[in-house]
C-alpha cells in the first residue's frame, strides 16, 4: 500500500502476550476537559500567522 512493501510480520498484543498475563493488565483512559479543548481549538483556529 502506498508503495511501501514490508517483509515484517505484524503481531497483535493478544497473540504476543500470554492470556494469563493479558488478563492482569489494567486499562485506563484520560479525558481532556471539553471546555478547555474548545478554548484551545478556538485559539488555534483564530490565531494569525
């Protein structure tokens, strides 16, 4: 794709890590304050070069 030919193999974590270890992993997410994101986006788009 896009002229790039890879000879490597892509492994997914569920295959690379044993199920016993995979079940012990902890997932988390960080969510940005929506109001601050709006202000940041507004400032970025209205800034002059």
